[in-house]
């Protein structure tokens, strides 16, 4: 009963925040509500037992997206919006009138799904001893469905390459005040430590490359905002190497497997654990580098 | 009403709410938020399906992690684009 | 299978190298495309007898892990992708104005890799990731054009994301219902119940949005026409075909026959309307590249029509027609966009009227445009004709199906009208527009190549048919 | 691959290859261009002669290449195709000579001659087409190759005409495409064969066959300028004179008529035509076009437009002969294919000469032109009299056979149509002849060829004299086996085995 009530409160909060984020009076409010939404969502994941997700959501969903949103707001300024006039309201009502029956349709046809189950979890658990890790989610991510993960690193790279086409991504940051500098100087190593811990934990318990990478990125971003780090320049090749490291290593392992007869992305017996660990470390560094560049990447270099 | 079914419904509502925003809103940043809400809705549906059994379905959770990273990458790109556009508009004005 | 993997690996690894190692971009990109092309040819050779090969990624059995499949069709699409990438890369190396920026090289390689991964995948969620990869690569390429392309790029990105999320929700529902993600395992189990219907509906809408299939095509003309010429060529020829491929897999391999039969006329009707609406818009637009982009909308209508009717009548011949349309349109569209870019660049204007006298000032490019246009119209002996012929045969066999044939006729007439609209300006000698820069001869002849290949397609078409039709069923 | 299978291909290539090379030539490479053109013509003449001999000896020439599933590309030399091939080749020869003279010193000649050769290749390929799919291919190719010729001058007027031309021919081409595709869906695409190949289907798929026939005849009727599909033809007169001559005497209008012959006799066959009751509507359409074209010709004040409407009328004689479905009438229709070609090309050359030499475009400007240009005017007179049907010029022969053919199958009313048309022809041609010879000379604004040895450029004069002589000769020698009449009888003997 108490659990049901908790669910109800969480869900109500979630939906209210979502509505507020969409239709908030000013853009600033909207973004604030959206970041809060992310945090509540992380709570929901935790409540539903998906700790990996809770961590990922807190770090990536709420933290990083929030940072990106505020950065976008800073670029956009507080331009008057003229968003919610009468025409918009009419449009909104019309769309709602269309979508409500859709909701009913969806709910009625999805209801039976709550009772079914899947053969995959059992298979995943049965194969776990051979996967090289103890945590089933990590096994899925880096072994059973490693191909998805590889491509997803490529997606991240593409987002970075796409953002690079857009000219200066530099934030016009004010000079940081001294406390921030001092505070960040202590915060950053802490973030690195926590990130490393998450990464390590990932093989046996919730946590892993993405969560760790996002935390590291947060550290880098805060250091950079405090001007404790030099500008991150794309033209600096070790940085590019860092961005590519995870994907390159992953791809090399895949290709080596195919070349040596194991099969595409098959780890040789006994090598699964070290290889997965190596890939995770490399991926963490790459993700951290990519995400930091996405947030605080410097202006594109002059054309050669 | 079982817990999975409840969260399944919440996920659907969230997805539709996002869709509604995408259909009606014009501001780029708000539309990006709407897309993210749609994404959260889908993830909620997936996790709701994952907790139908004990312990939860690791495959679905892993899929959500992947989806989350994809979503954040795309969001980052979209936000940069919108920021650039806004800046260009300010430059024009 | 290893050959197919090489065809995928080469552009992926090449893309990474190009990011890292910046000098000698063009050469490396060309090498990558060439290797991929050869590997794809080898892959096609392996399955040319109509067999299908599986690869279980990571060595895990199917329901748990991802499977890749190599069929004659996917091998052919690999070959097609690599060939077009090579061609565009050669052109881009020669004509730097057509690419927008140096990042074209890695992005084009990654786009190629995304498509290769898509053609090979047989797993619904993996297909989602490849779709996102494809979408982001395409958006990044569009953004290469600079400021004027940012609004279209953002619209493209947002709608593409919305499409992906609709698709993903569909995937989630199917997984919830059947507990597996492998397309063929799902195909064995699928029944026509409410969750399956809902999932298929969501996925179809999402894919139609991503593939710019009418009526969800509104983002396409702006995005395709504002991109640099080489990018437009890749986008129109290749990128929109990815979602179409998934749509085809979904409805012919996964969906229960009963549902496919029901949904067929809807898709076919959308296709017929796409033919008309796209053709009409192409006739009306004052801008050259926008005309070419609308023609993509119209041409996708043929493919959608073929798909819908193939579903409705369970007719494998129409599936062959669908893929022939895709290949013929891809080749013709590469030529057409590159030619349009060349015309724009040399004559210094975006509008169709600036082509006045182009048949004298740029005869080869104008000829390229016409040759490609002839295939789009579907005049013999082009690949477009072959595809249309295959589409028409089942339509004409029974008088009650002649209504569909009428749509094809109208589409043909419309495409003739917009192609000749451009051509007529080319022959106008009243006030010819003088070229702004010296035309590049090699580039001109290069753009002609794919248009000529479309005509070659008609000669080998008969041998290709078994690869396209029914083999992977 | 023996020589009998390669010969049809070689005949098509003998104009296609020079044409493609000519496209790449620079404007000033006049000599090379002329050499290439003439070499192509000469080669084609030799090849066609070889094939003529072969076919009259009973050899078959067939070249085939896989193309569509169940429908290969087939080039085949049979008696009927050779009639058209020979006509095209001879007139190509004459027109090439004429065009070299006509276009001397005008811009964009490489492009012109390139498309000109393509156009002839398409016509010849169409004549040699061994099945409907191949026919369709060359039919569409012809549309594409003639469009640049129509808009060659690049003026707003010619562009407008080009648009109209395209609208009609692409529309017609699409109808033909649908007709061919429909027939393929019903019966496949076997080779053309005398008597047709649809016999087994008449009972079962009668309505579908009727629809296919309507599609084909309407589509072909665009090029054959059957009413109401003739609108493009007078407008296309803005093209340079050699193009008008070629379009009107051979390439475009005749392909339409030739296609109708093929469809009626070698796809449907007389029996199926009877069984499906298709011949009668076609006959009416042809008769109406004959009268309508002549009436409209009478109203024109511009020479080329009058000739154009005359073409509308005259080409339908072929369709008329075909639709009568009797052996004699078919002989008349087929022989008219050749005769009308010779006579009409003569008339167009003459009109071109008048325009080029004296700037004469309108009929009233022709007054007394015979004194300034006697040779051209003589040729014009021959052509005009032949069109009316005065013996012994070629036109008389065709009308004689058409008339007897109509009587043979009991369609006596057709005689009235023929008679009426002859009177109308006389009414619009004889005044021209009278003006040319007997009226007081008009005041010509310019005389581009005053004081030279000949009345105009010799390259313009030669083809005129040649085709006029030929028109008379084929009339006089009609009784011999090598005349078009003899050949048409050979075709009909094979078509209607008795």
C-alpha cells in the first residue's frame, strides 16, 4: 500500500514536472523543471530497481543534459518568446484531442504485456559465468550486445563531429570567482575518484563506463569553467586520440576476433574479463573526453 | 493494478506528452525538451517491462543505458544547433 | 561473411583514422571506399546463388545476442553504398566546393559504415542504433553547409529523433510481447494481436518520418537542398533508403501476413499520393536543388507503392521492383544532385531560370541531368524503366488493379514535366547565363558516370532479379 | 553470332556511332563532321542494300539481347521493316546533304548533326524492332532525340513549340508504354509475326485486349497525327527546314503510322481485329483525319503550316489502308508510306529553299517564284501534283490501290473520302502552283543568292531534284519488282498467304 502510494506520488510529480518543463512560463523555468524532472526520474529508476539507470540518469540525463540546456540558454539569451498565444493554445487543445484517444488505445493494447515474460533474462543469467563479468547488465552491454555498444560510441563521436560544424561552441563565461576555483580544485579529483570507482564496480554491480565517463566529464567541465584547465582544442591530436580511443580499441578487438577466427566481437576464452575491462577503461576516457568537448569545446580551428 | 502496468501507463503518458509538445511548440529548446520527454517515456515503458520478473530483465536495462547515451548525444547536437541558430538570429537583429 | 564485415569495417575504421590523422584525407577516404567496394563484391559473390549467411555476433546464440545476416540483397546494397560513396568521394576530391568542409571525409565514411551496419543487421534494437547513427551522420553532413543549413539541419534532427523514438517504442512493445529482438525469430512467433498492431503502427510511422515517405516528408526538401552538393547526393541516394529497408524487413519478414495484407493498401495509397504531391511540388518550386529534392519525395512514392502492393498481394515480383527502384533512383539521383551542384556553382545561381542556355555553356552537365532525368521518368532502356516495368506487370494483369497503374502513369507524366522543365531552360538561347567560373571537365564527366550506370543496369537487370526477389524469405 | 544476326545491329550503329562522335567535335571541325556524316550514310546504304538482297532471297536477320524478363531486345529485318528502313536511309542521305547546305555557317552544328543522327538511328531501330518492347524503346528514344531539334533555334517561339511537342509525345509515349506493358502482362512479348500472336486470348481477355489496342493506337496516333492528337505538328514547324522535312516525311509521323501497321498486322492480326471489332473505329478516325487535315490546310496562309496540315491528312491514308483490312488496301497504305515520304520531303525542301533564298514564308509571297527559281518550283509542282494524285507520279499509285482495296472489302464510302480529299488537295495545292508559275513576281525583301550560277546553293538544290525525280520514277516504274509497290506486294503476299 505504502509502495503504491509512493509510486503514485512519484508518477504525479514526474508528470507535473514534465508538463511544466514543456509549458513553463519562461524558458529558464522550463529548463529548471526539466533538470528536476531528470532527478526525479533517477529516483524512479532507483525505485524500480534499475540502479544502473539511476546512476546514468543522474549523471547523463539530469547533470549533463542540464548543463547543455543551460549553456544553450546562455547562448540564446532571454529573448521574448511570444510562445503561448491564443493560436498556440488552440493548437495545443487540438493536438490533445487527437492524442487522448491514442493514449487510450495504447493503454488498452499494452495492458496484457504486463503479464508476459521473456526468455532472455534466464538465458542472460545462464550465460553469465562465461561472459567475463558478474553484473548481468554489463554482460549484456559489453558482451552479448557489444555490437550495439560499439555503434553507440560511434553515435557519440558523430554528435561531436556534428557539433564541430557549428562554429564556436565557446561559452562566454565570466571570470570565475575565487571560491569556485578553490572549490572546483577539490571537487575535480573527487569526481575522478568516484568515476574510477563506478567503472571498477561496473563489472560486478551497477555502474560502468557511461556513468563513470559522465562523472569524469563533469569534473573536466567544472575545472575548465574555473579556468583551471587550458582550452580543449580539437586541433590537439592527443585529445582527438582520447576521443577515439574507446571506439578504436573496441573495433580492433572485434576485427582481431574476426581475423583470428574467433568471430566478430567474440572474446577468446579466458580473455573476456581483461578485454572487457580494457575496453571499459578506454570507453570511459573517450566518453569523458567527448562529453567535455560537447559542453566546453573550443572554437573550430581556422581552416588549413 | 500491478506495478509494471502502472509504470507502463506513466511511460505512455510521458511519451504522448512529449509528442504533444513537439507538435505544438515552436521554440527550439522546448522542442528538444519535448523530444527528451518522449525518450524518457520510452525508457520508462522499457523499464516497466523489465521489472515484470525478479530480478529485473538485464537486457532491457542495458538497452535503456544504450538508448540514454544515444539520446544525450543527439540532444547535445540539437542544442548546439539551436544555440547557433539563436545566435545567428540575434546577429541579424 | 568476413568479406561483408570488411566492407563494414573499412569505412568505420577509415572514419576514425580520418578524424585522427588529418593530412591526406581524400586519398585515405578513396582507399577506404575502394576496399569496401571490393569486399562487398566478394560478399555478393559468396551469396550470389541465393543463399543466406548468418553471423552471430560474439558467438552467442540468437535470442540472447545480435545476429547479422548476409543475403544477396544486403550484399547488393553494400556494393551499391560503397560504389556511390567511392564515386562521390572521387568527385569531392576533385571539386572541393561540393563538400562544405574538411570534416566531410570522416563523416561520409561514418555514414557509409552506418548504412553497411544497417543492411547487415537482423536485430530490431541494433537497427535502432544504426538508424540513429545514420541520422546523426546525415545531420552533421547537412550542417557542413554552414549557417544557411542550420535551420533545416535542426528540423531534420528533431523529426528524425521523434521518428526514432516512435520506432523504439514499437521495439519495446514487441519485446514486451514476444520477449525477443531478433527479427526472424519474431517473424516466426508474431500473431496479429493488439500489441503487435500498435507496435507495427508506431514503427511504421517512425520509419516513414525518417525515410521522408509521404506524408511525413516535409523536412526533406529543405534539408536536402541546403546541403552541399556531394552531401545532397549521398542523402538522397542512400540515407532515405535505410529506413525504407527496415520498413520492408518489418512488413515482409516480421509482420503476420494477415496484417501485411491489411496495411498494404494504406502504404500503397501513401505512395501514390507521394508520386503526385512530390511531382507537383517539383513542378512548382523555383529552385533547382529543391526541384531535385522534391523529385526524391516523388520517387520514394514508387518504392512505397511497390512495397504496399507487395504486402497486399504477397507478390515477390513487386519486392524486386521496389529494390530496383531504390538502386536506379540512387544512381540517377547522385548524378542529378552533382549535376545540379555543378550547374549552380558554375552559373552562380540557385534558380531554375539561371540555367538559360546551359546546353551550350555546360553541355556535358546538362546531358548528365537529362540522362539521369530519363531514368527518373522511367523511359527505356534505363534502370528506372526496368523497375517501372516490373511494377506495372502485376498491376496490369487484372483489370481491377488498373487504378494503381493510373497512379504510375500520372507519376510518370509529372516526372517528365519537371525534368523537361529544367531541360527546356537549358535550350533557351535568348539570354544565356554566362558561366561565373570555368567549368571543370573531369568533374562533369564524372557526374555522368552514375547516370550511365543506370542504363547499364537495364542490361544486367535480368540477372539481378533473382537477387532481389524472394531469396531472403 | 553470324553476319545475319549482326547486320541489323550494324545498320542501327552505322548512324548512332557517327552521331555520338559528332557530339564531341568542336564547331570548326566542319570537314571531319561532314566526312563522318557521309561515311555513316554510305555505310548504311551498303548495309541496307545487302539486307534487301538477303530478305528477297528469303534470309532472316535477327539480333537479340536479353533485356526485360521475358522480353529481349530484338532487331529483325523482315520485308515490312525493310520498306521503312530503306525509305529512312534514302531520305537521310538526301536530308544530310540538304542540311549541310542549309546550316552552313550557323551555330551549334555539332549538336544539330549529333541529334540528327540519333534521330535517324532511332527511326531505323524502330523499323527493325522485332517485338513491342524494342519498338517502345526506340519510340521513346526518338522523342528524346527530336526534341533538341525542334528547339534548336532556342527562341521563345521554338521553346513554346518544343513544350507542346513534348507534352504530346511524352503523353503518347506513356500511353504506348502502358499498352505494351498491358499486352506483355497478357501475352508476353514474342516477336512480331504475320497474323499476330493474340489468337488464343481473344475469347478470354477480349476487353483487356481492346483497352490495350486503344492505348497503343492513341499513343501511336500522337505521332501519326491522328485527330484530335495532331496539335503538335503545325507548331513544330518552327524547327529548321531539314528537321521539318525529316520530322514530317520520315521520322516522327511515319513511325506512328508504321507502329499502327505493326500493331494491326503483326500483333493483333486481321482475324483478331475482326473478332474484336477494332478495325471500324480506326477506319473512321483515319477518314475523319484525312478530311479534317485537308480542310485545315486550305485555311493556312503560311506555306510550312499548309504543308504540315497536308501531312496530317496524307499520313492517315496509311492508317486508312491498314484499317480496311483487305490485301489491296494494305498495299495502298504501305506503298503510300514510301510515296508520301518522297513527295512530302520534296515539298519541304522546296519550302526551305524558298525561305532560305528569298525569305519567302507566306503563300502570297510565292507569286512568280518560278521565274526566279525554276528548278525548285518544278520540283514543287511535281510534289504537289503527286499529292493530288495525278498520274504517273507516285501519289496516284497509292490512291489507286487504296480505292480498289476499299471496293474489294465493300467499304464503298471510302471512295468518297478519297475523292473529297483529292479535290481538297487540288484546292490547296493548285493555287500555289499557279501563283508560282503565272502570277506577277512579288517584291522579295532579300535575295541571298542573287547573281550566282544556280538559283540557290547547290547542296540545297541537289536533294530537291533527287527526291522529285524519285517521286516520278517510283510512279513510272511501279510495275517492277524493285519499286516500293513491288515490295509492298511482297510484304502483303507474306502477310496474307493465299
